[in-house]
């Protein structure tokens, strides 16, 4: 059995207005909360990208 020591799984919600970052909706509105969600996911993917380049998936 092969073990994955450097595995990252990112779970996130589908970016739909009113469906993500719902606790931020009262202060930012549904569109603002959606924008924050997209920015956070984008940031995480940018941070993880160098890791992917260093250790690409070899399936």
C-alpha cells in the first residue's frame, strides 16, 4: 500500500451567491461574502501552487 505523506485536499463550497461565507452576509451582503470566498480560495490555490510544481501529481 502506498502512503501519501504530502497530500493536501482542499474542501470548499461552490461559489454561489448566498451559499458561502453566510456568516459574513449580514455585514458584507451576499455579493461581498461571495467575493471574500473567491479571494480566500484563490489565495489558498496560489500558496499551494509552488508545492504542486515541486511535487507534481504522477498518478
